[in-house]
C-alpha cells in the first residue's frame, strides 16, 4: 500500500553512508595517541567527506565528518602547542 500525500506517492530515497566520513572519524580518534602524524589525515578526510556529502544528498555522515574535523583540528593544535612549549623549554635551559 502506497502512502499518498498531496495526490502523489511519497518516494523515500535511501541514504548511503559516506565511507570517507567514517574513515575521518577513525583517524581523528586514533590521532589522539599520535596527533602530529594522523590528525592531518583526519582533517583532509573530513574535508573530502564534507565536499562529497555536499555534492550528493544521498550520502549520510555529515555529523561524523564534522566531529572528525573538530577533533582533528583541536588535537593537532594541542600537539603543536605541546611541541612549541617543549622546544621553548629546551631553549631556555
């Protein structure tokens, strides 16, 4: 039985999970342990996923891509601050 709305059938399109969004979130979480190496990958994957999702409305995962981007930027920033702090401490001795 088809549901009718406004005289026509309602067609629901299935969404497709964006693989890049999942990968970006995985990289972002793994990057917590080694931020300088993996977080840039997470950021690049998240930006790629966001672009793909914007161009294809059937792709899902924008929340994962956003989370990966936020985690990636935050952790990379903290890692850089830690490296700078360590370098300044070393030069001050």
